[in-house]
C-alpha cells in the first residue's frame, strides 16, 4: 500500500503537484467540529488544516500531512510555532499498531553555563521579560529535525513535497484575523525593538489590519532552500549561519530602547542537534491506554501520575463538586512531584516508572483530605519509598515556576489509521522576539523554561540549565487506545497549564461522559501546586465553584501578560485540538469553539 502510494506520489510531484496551492478553502468555512471518514485534521488555522487535507488527499500519511500542517502554521500562526522552535511528536503507526514518540525539544548550546539567567553585575536572576527577549534564551531549534525524522520513519513523501502548501501560503499570503492582530498588540512594544521583526509583523509601523493580507516571502524562500538542500541548510548551512548571527548580533531597530543580551548559540550546536526517538509514557485509565511524551517533557509523567491518583476514586459516581475537587487535588500533588523529579533524562535520573506506578499513586492519593484542600506548595512524595503508609512528607520551601502560555497543538489522522498528536512551540508568544533577518521566522526563547535559580529548597532541582540540556517542558501530546486501536488524540498549548488542560479533557471525556467537543469546550481550571488555582471566568460561574471554595479551593483569573503586567491578555486556558475515532472508520475532529478565536477542524470525506 505504502509502496504504491509512494510511487504514485513521486509521479505526482514530478508532475508539479508540490507547487499546487493547499487546496480549495474548507467548504464549510472555519468550524471547530467535523465528522466523517478518510482522514482528519484539527489545527489552529484554516490554511494549516487545508494544507494537511491537501497532502492527505494526495495519498500522504498522517506524518506527511503533519509536516504540511506544522510548516503552514509557521506562516499563519507565526508567534507560537515554526522552524525556530521545538516540540514533541506522538505517532500511532497503524502497521505496527504501536505508539511512538519523537523529542524535538530545543537544546541549550554547548557554551551555556548553569547560571545562564543570573545577571553577573548583580548576582541576581534576570527578570523574566529581560531573559525572554534576548539571545540568551534561544535554544537550538528542534522542529525541522523532528519533521525530517518523522518523514524518515513514517512518511510517504519527502520534505520538499510536504513543505509545498506552506510555501504557497507564505507567497500568496493569508488574511490577518482578530487573533493574530491581538497577539501582535501584546507584543508590539518588543517587536518594535528589532528591525527584522517589525518589518515583518508591524507593517507600516503599526498593527496589521484585520482582513489585510500578510505575506512572508522570506519564509517561502527559506522553506524552498530547505526543500532543495535538505535540513543541512539549517543545521549547519547558510540558514544556520544567519541564525547564529542573529543570536550574537541582535538586529536592533534604529532608536531601540532595549539592550538585549546576546546568546552563545553556534553553528556547531546546530550541527550537533538531533530529534530523539523515545518510548512513550503509558498509563491505564478507566479501561483505556493513555500514551504521551516522556521526559524531557513533564507532560506524560504528570498527566499520567494525576490519572493514576484519580484512579483511586470513582469520579463518575461522585458529586460533580467532589469529582472536580479530586481533579484539582490530584493535579496539585502531581505537580509537586513533577517539579522535584522531572528534567532532561540525559542529565537527571528521572524515576519515571516509579512516578507512574500504582503504589506511588496510592501513596499520593491518600494525602487528599476529603474536606479541606491541601495547602500549596505541597511537598513532593518519595517514589523510592513505596511501602510507606499515608504519611505526609515534610513540607519544603519550593518555588512555583513562571512559564509561558502559548504554543499550538494539532492532530491528524490518515485513511489507513495512522494518527499524529503534535505539540510545537517557540515558547512565549512571539518567542525571543527575534526574527532571523531575511529568513521570515522567529527564534524561540525555550531556555527560559529552565528554572533560573534552584526551586526545591535543599533538594536538587532537576531543571537547572546546563550545556546540551533540554529544558523541562509541559507539552502533553496524547494518544489514547482502546483494545489496541486509536480512540482519541488530544493536546493543547498553555505552558504548564497544558498538563491540566489535557488532564481535564480526559476526565471530562472518560469520567463525566462528555463528548470530545464538549470536553474541549468546557470551562477550565488549572491547579499547579500553587496557593490559588488558575481559572477561566466561565469556570468561576459554574454552579460547582462555591462547593469547591467551601472545600478550601481558591481561584485566580490570570489576565495580564507575563512580559508586561500593564498589558491585558485573554484569561483563557489552552486551545486544544483533538480527534475521536467513532468506529467503522468514522472520525470526529474537535477543536476549540471560541478560545484563541476558535480552531479549524475538518475531515477528508464529510459525507460518511
Ligand atoms: N514552553 C512551554 C513548554 O514547553 C510551551 C509554551 C507554552 O505553551 O506556553 O511547556
């Protein structure tokens, strides 16, 4: 089958198919739910979803379509994704009936010191905004290497073919929507500091008008060079040279008021990068198998541990207040363990199987007081002392880290049953703020996901910076199997709230019996071992919230920019995309109806 598809596609490419536009506009316009067969995509933007459908239509696998979606998002969702960043790719291969994962996380350059974000002149940590908008924060990007690795393993086409739709969108342009304009507003002051960034994203010196066409010929050209010369053009070639120059000699605009710090990223760092094959995390929950990403992300381990803790309660039979209370408390406890034990496994001995064991979950579950919320920060448990009874660990002074709130998650399924769940990011909205001059893409600030100073009291912190280390992520791209077959794929953006968003969607779906679209749309709350739980305004309006408050839960709405507290941002948590496999080949693609302006779900054959 694949051989046939590949031969057909080589002929198609020879005939110029890669130069075709992505395909006709989604017949139904932008919609957050679609049901049908033959393949499906749910991503943040209509052009990206169309790009994925176009590649599926030509016979590409889910991996091919995922590269088309991701590269198009690099054009249409430029502040959250792109080849200047990294991410985690989870793949269900219908041939082997197994789930595989790729770790495409950015890596600290070889010259990065442990005190990366300590100001040498004061001995104190840099402020978060100062660290973000700098060359210091730029990690070696992993996105392109991830695409190439995914295509080598599971693709039918090559990178050149799969970049085709994105090249067209970058050349022809796309209509600016309210979300992009709003994201530009939140970043306008720092984008204006850099000539390359303001030229691309602040046309005529101001915010782009809604409905105006944004073209990115530089990115089209960059993609074309990669298509022609391979990813070596980036990991060591001319594009790499430009990245290194940007990080060292920041392209400041005339009259810039910031004096951002340069970084140390080198061409040798780019040459040394590889996306890593990793075994997925796996837990059983309510009779299904939940697969996600292992460290260097904390996503799979923390969602998995929280599910295991919740497995000690029968949420479906509890009152909704009790069930949500258990959701919040399980997440609180799992975050304490995440912060203490999870980091890059090449540098830290992460006790992953113990964190995901049932005895450890029981040890943590028994700490949940049925009538009074735990006071955060709660101490981490001891996964090495599994025989212990229900003894609360000694409280320790732990700091709750500050993390970015933006990235993107999308999902793809093809006609033969392969599934992709892929979260990718440049970290903060707008990344480091640095567009590589002449190249059309932003560089990440992923290294700010390291803890700036030790966060675990006298215990070691697994997430301190080191040369060659991958900062701990929260990305949680997930695929759920039932009886060995795909049932669901889901993930979300949102920094550390990614974990709680995925967890809450799974609880909504498997404990509360919601459909996937309802589980995604439901109001969210995110407890991350903090004194107050971050909540959406709609969550506070639920009839269950007073009951949670009477159990000691406290809530806060987060609506200011982490880069500038004078800038108001949307208090929404996450922007998920998912798929549910309904049986008999039918697929439900489900995105956000409203958050981040709504996402774009589509199926290949809506008639079935
Ligand atoms: N840097 C974040 C992480 O890896 C993702 C960015 C975000 O969603 O804010 O967890």
